C-alpha cells in the first residue's frame, strides 16, 4: 500500500474532522481505531484515531509511537500529528511530549505548530490563538473540565511542554508566501500565524519537505491540497434506519444542540449517578429519533464522574444499535471514543459533511452503521436536527 497522507489524531472526533478535510482535498481517507486491522479498504490516506488527548503523558507517547510504527509498516513517509484547533492540553502535555517523541522516532529536528482552522473560527495571530475573534483564554474553553485553556499564547504554552526551542513565524512573514515561511524553519518548533485559508495554503506548501507536520484539520487539508489532486464529490451514506443521538460534551455548542433536539424529539437525561436508561432509550426508538444525553454545564459535572458517564453512554449506544439504530450521532471526543469502542468499530470510511468538520462516517462491516462523530464545539444549534433528518 502506498499512502499519500498518514496521520495520528489524539482523539476520535479530531480524526473524523481530518478525514473530512482530506476528502475535500481529493484524497480517499479511512479512519482506523485500534487494534488496527490487517486489511484496509481501498484508500490513499489513513488517519489513526487515538484516545491520547487526556491520557497520562507516558501513555499518550507510547500509544502515538505504536501508531507511528504501524503507519511506517504501511510505507508512510510523512506523518501529520493532528490535535484540536483549540490546542486542548494540560500544562504538562500532551501535545509537546507526543510531538517530541514523534520527532525523535523520525530522526527529525524541526516541525511546525498551527492549530488554526479559520472556517471554524480558530485563528492564530502573533502566536495567540483566537476562537471566533476572542482570545482562547477568554472563550468557553477556559473552563473545559479536562483541559482548561487559560493561556492563549501558544509559544508560551508549548514552551512549558518541551525542552526544544519554540519560535514564532509572525503573520507579516506568512503573508509573503511559502518560501518566506520555509526560510524561518530552523530547529525545534515554529508556531505559525494563520488568519485565513490563504495563510494555511501557503503554510501547507512550505511544509512539503517536512517529515512531520503538526496542526488541526485546517492545516491537514492545506498539506493535502499541496498534492494537487482533483476535488472529490462526497455522497450521503447509503445507510437507512432509525436515528439516535448520544451527547456527552459539556460545550456551549452541544448544550444548545441538546436543547433544540429535546424540543422536537424524545430526550432522555443520563444522570452521572442515576439509573440505567438503556431500556427507556430502546423503547423510545420505536417512535422516532431519540436523544440520550449527559451534557451539562461544566460546573455541574465532576471530573471523577467523567469516565463512568462515557462508559455508560457507550453501553446505551450499543443497546440502541442492537435494537436497530443505524444512524448514530455522537457529541464529544471522549463520548465518541466510548461509543466506537462499545460498538467494536475498527475502520470507518468518509462521506458527505453535515457541517464543517463533521462528515458522515460509515462502517465497513455488517450491519452497516452511519456515524457522525462531532467535536463538542462544532455545528450550529440545529445540528442534531439536521443530522437525524
């Protein structure tokens, strides 16, 4: 197998987001969830979905290196390390330690860092990350229950996570194009400004010779676009059947989506320490789309409950699939990981997007399932309604 693009994503929804971006750039990506399969469907790009964003540093590094070794067995020469466009991490990592380990394993000394995703409102200027025009540290991400982002200065944030030098390629350099950007590449890491799509395209071209590139899906698409492939038209998945929504994210976007969905369809709240809701969800599925949610404002969710809640949501998804649900929408990276694990999914193919960054993904095994694995912050208020429609 000859891969045009290979990536390691630090969570499941991020991998899905990147698959959609690569498909827009003309590639035929598949998403894999370990343990990795011996055979893959026809593809020219592979995105490995890990659950390493909030794992202990040592575990995140070890899992990322195992993914790298597998991709190298598939003859992947260049690797893209995909993390969230809000640079979700703790002061200790995991972005810096994983990137360090990948550089070491590849025998490289330098790579770029750019979480910009202008189409989803994420921009980097003077090394600071903005979310819809507000500093990251002033956005709702400052109160994330697992990875509160209270510092918008990416040079400073990454500098706490690595011993390698961290420099900045400012926007006045980026505006001069790919050659000017590449001329700034030296040693360690370069945080690169990007405020629009043209900036990312220039950066993608500048990264042609790098064996490791790190960033969000926006930069992944730009790197893939530099391959010059013709665009692809993606189709809706040919999967029919009852629809269910599983929501675990506590983001403001998901909370609004839960409220809209609950106004139109059956909605069942899973209380962190409450009773099982599987039977109730299965019974409701016969009457139409059903929403099962544990989403709540961050101050109402205890970190100690998070893992148990995700496991229970995964079990509900399994019950619903066994009862005939064939279209399953999931909100939240941790929740998506729990659901695909509960469903035993190992390979997904990409289809048409519901919203930017959220394509339909279909399983290759029977029974065929169509899944929308959504980062908590993605999509408008009617996203769930649009998906189940």
